[in-house]
């Protein structure tokens, strides 16, 4: 059974692969596009702790990582603008763009002349998909002609991510149960010795005592084992009175 740390790393790998797949598919499905970048932030625009690379979740080319990073550092560019406004931000000709000097300079260095950034909200997070082109005006009709298709790609990736996270949570619950089982068995043995009951009856008593005292079963069992059963008789007598 993988450890919690391994599960967490596996979740990060799953996120990275899913977002990379999204970026690559978006480029293939969008005529005129040459590259794409995906970012993931919380609703306020801050980076998410479980995103492997901070805000830059995935890029189709290494050069785009710096282009995304400069937008976070300066707070200026299509991605911050899309996050603030909640709407698609298009740049038809980077050469004529005057709003974001640092973004403009880096984009031109990489030969990029047009871009479009689309924001998508999901479960308290915001994913942005940015597409880039070498030709000016190449992405002018993306929102109208490809918006629904791209939204479908995003929904598919986010849906798989949600199911994966649910599976990881279930695995962690199983891991926690397995880790606590030995001490619960020891506590049951102490109860059996005190009450002269079966192992199942002892477990049922511990579970009911856990619920009545609003304590986790594993914590209750650890206390019983640590104290070698001292005070247990009083707890069991009290439990019998309230039954």
C-alpha cells in the first residue's frame, strides 16, 4: 500500500499529466495555434499549494514558462487580466500591444505575435488556457469558433482530476484504518479481559464509547493501551448507564 507521501506525489503527477494533455490537445484542435500554457490558481488569483509548479501548471514548450512567470511577477499580462475580468483576453498583434511591456518583449523574443487566454472556474479554483500563434490575427475567432470545444476539453480534464482526488482520499482513509488497526486490536483485548466478552462485542463497546465521547476510535484505543486499561472500568460503567 503506497504511503500518504507517495499518494500526494502521485496526485501531483496526475495533475501535471492532465494539464499537459489539455495544453497539447488545445493546440491540435485550434488552427493557427503553435503553443499553449495552462495555469491553475485559487479564486483570488493566488497559487494553489497542490499545483506542482505553482501557477504554471503546464506548457507545451519550455520557453512559455518564463512568459507565464513574468505575468505573475508583474501582475500584468493576458493571464492576470483574464483572472481579474473573468472573460477571454485576446491579443491580435503583440507588436502593437502597449498594455504589458514585459509580456510584449518576451513574447516577441519568442516569435509570438498573437494570443488568447480563456478562464474557467471550477470548485473554488480558476484554470486559464492560453493559446499562442506566430501570425498576427491568427487566433481572432477562437472564442466564437472553438470556445465550446475547448471548454469541453477543460471540463474533461477537471472531471478526471476530481475523480482522482476522490480516489486518493479513499486510499488515505484505508491507510489510516490499517495503521490504527493494531492498537484497536490491543484495546479490544483489554476490554475482553475486563468484560469477559467476545472480540466483536469488545469492538462494538469501543466504537460506542468513541461515539459517546466524540473521540476518534484510534485515539481512544491508544489512550486505553497507553494507560493499560486504567480508568476503563469507569468509562464502561458510565456507558452502561446511558444505554
